[in-house]
DNA sequence: AGAAATTTGTTCGTATGTATA
DNA sequence: TTATACATACGAACAAATTTC
């Protein structure tokens, strides 16, 4: 870490306190004045460091009370992805392509790692998806179903990536899910794709699951040749 | 974006300037005093906002000169991944698993997207890997070869993820590459794995490429059943 | 080459709004 | 309700690095 800037002193200090187990989620940090005193730096520099920690998702400041350990990185990652999207002018095909990749790999992992409650949740989501009448509901249950699958995969990096990406998609390309849902010529095809995914997961049938995923995203021809 | 805090004013202001195309990479921001004046806030608050922008990777401050648009998110992502790694106590198998997933998907994409120069670079890397005598060199060329493949895949999200992850691995689990290299019982196996990957890519033979990748990471039994 | 001006880095002091006991 | 503790915010000043003349 860059130690040339003074404000990074408090960043690495707090990080280290967390790593050492002396600060846990919910813990209250020393007051800004105390930090300034103990680290021998001004309160302004302390505050600049705290803004970095806040931005990373490590702390949450509460005026009048104090700074608290929070530990939620998804939002920051999502913000960065959003900005990348704008700046690089990334086209939507790349977005779908990436989402497809993540979900395919998650599917492979979840196949053998799903717990009873995950399967139960999947069945519920699928039923709700099929039962839902309007597009808005379909989109909602579609999202929940995919999220359930990925969050059961057991790989924290993959999960964090997906959650950040999902949050990014929902805030900046809201219409994407809608277009995917509409892209399935009839709602029957959409239901069928999800049914395959869920059935495959329950029966540990990878090919069936992947076929469902393929049906779901398959209208992108560029990917997978 | 949270607008309750004053310092976020400058964050959204600069972001918007970039999105509007009025600030490009390399552009110099108005001075802190100018920003303070034009946004009607103190220099201290401006600076807190600039620390956020710096942390995201949007600007790079230069003492005595100014703040400049930079746009490199890899480092921030890498830092967050690092911290996730520490905090969640993620085991190394998950790390390798995630890397494997990324590389496998990148391989599939690169197979049809590699340019002449990429193939040339691959051949060079492979030769250098085979020719290298000591372990340190092997590790270096191993890294370059994998990086070449991923960066040819054409998906910016995947590439950003890989670069962040690579940077994270190299700074926190330096020994991982070493162990992979040593994990191949003889250096012949390591060379063979890479040869398959490169040959497969050149001949558009996906199975051969994937087999090479599998040989490379295959000592993890948990993944891929 | 060197001095002056500019700009970020850092500090101190002060005032205000919010939370908590 | 009051008092205390705390984060939020401002302004002025000096140090250090860079740019300009």
C-alpha cells in the first residue's frame, strides 16, 4: 500500500486492526480526535483516510455517534463496474456475455454444493415464476432464481462478483432483464428454460441445467461460437 | 448516490464531467481552491471527496501540480479482493477455483478472438517458458502466458477481473504460482500443459486447450467434481 | 540556473448539527 | 429536557513539490 500519503496511515491501521481481530463488524472505531492523537496526525488527515475506508465499504460513519465497521464491498464494486461501463463504452453484449459466464460456472459448482434449503428456494422461485401473470413479477422471480443458484455455489469471489454485477445491472441497464424475458418468444420458453435449470440442479444433471441456461441466454450468437 | 454528505458533491460533479466528455483521461481537474469556490464548499470537504475519487481509481493527485483523471480501477478492485480474502477467511482452494473459472471462460472466448500478435506473443511466451532454467523465470513466463490469453478474450469485465485478481494474488499469495509450478511433478508436465493450451488456441481446438488448462489446475479435486 | 508563483499535503482552531445518556 | 460526546464543515496558515518565468 502507498504509504507516502499520510491519510493512508489510518487506512492501513484500521485494516490491520480488523485483520488482527481487534475490530469486528459493528465495532466502534476510536473517535476521530483519538485517532488523530494516537496516530500523531491531524483530524483532517484522519478524515481523508476515513473517507477511503468508507468508500471501500469498510466503515459506516454516523454523525453524532461514531464510525463503525460495516464490511460491505458489493456497493463499491458495483459502483466501479458502473463507471467502467460508462467510460469504456462497453456494449451490452459484453455485459450479457459476462453474466452468462458467471452463471454457467456458478451452475457447475452449485450442482454439487446445493443444500436442502437452496433446492427448496429454487422450487418456490420456479413455481412463483410460472404462476406470475405480469412481466414485472416474472422479472422479479427470474432475478431471485438466478441469485439463488449463484449464491449456492460456495465460491465467495464468484458470489461477490455476481452480486456487484447484479446491482450494477439493475441500476444502469434495468431494461436488460426485461429484454431477456421478452426475448423468449413466448413466456412458455422462459419457463421451460428455468425449469430445465432447476430440474437439472435437483437431479444433478449438469447437461440439462446448462441447456436451460443456454436457452436463457442463447439468443446471443457471438458467445459460444 | 448518497448526497447527504457534502463531500459527495464533488464526487458526482467530477463523475458527471467525465460522463459528459468534458474531462478525459489525463485531463487536469480544476484546482482544489477553484473547486471549493465553484461548488461553494470548503477545501477540506473538496479534499475528502477527492480521496474517494482517488480510491475508486478515477483521479491521481500530484503534489505541486494538480489532480488528473486516471481511470484505473484494477488496483481498487484488487485491494477489495485482498480484503475480502482476509476477512472472509477464504481458503486457497476458492482462490484457485475462481482463477480457473476465469481462465477457462477466457480461453473459450479467446479461441475465436485471438489476433496475429496474440498468437505470436503466445508462441514467444511458450518458448521462453520451456527455455527458462530456474523456477523464478518459469513463474514469470507462466504468468505472462496466462495473461496474454485472458487479455485476448475481448470481454472487458473479464479482463478487469483477471487483472485485479492477478494483482491480488501476486501481492498476497505470492507462493501460489510457485506451488502450481512445483505441483506439476516434473517441469515437463508444466511445459506440456502450456503447450496444449497454446497449440489448442492456435489450431482452434477447444478440447486440447481445455485439457491443457485442466492439466495446469487439475490437482484441485474439489472443482469439476 | 534560479527565483517566484502555483498547487497539493498537512495542521490547527472554531463553529454547528446530531446522537446518546 | 439538558448536558456531553461526536461527526460535519469551514477558514486560515504553513510545508513541500511542481511549474513558470
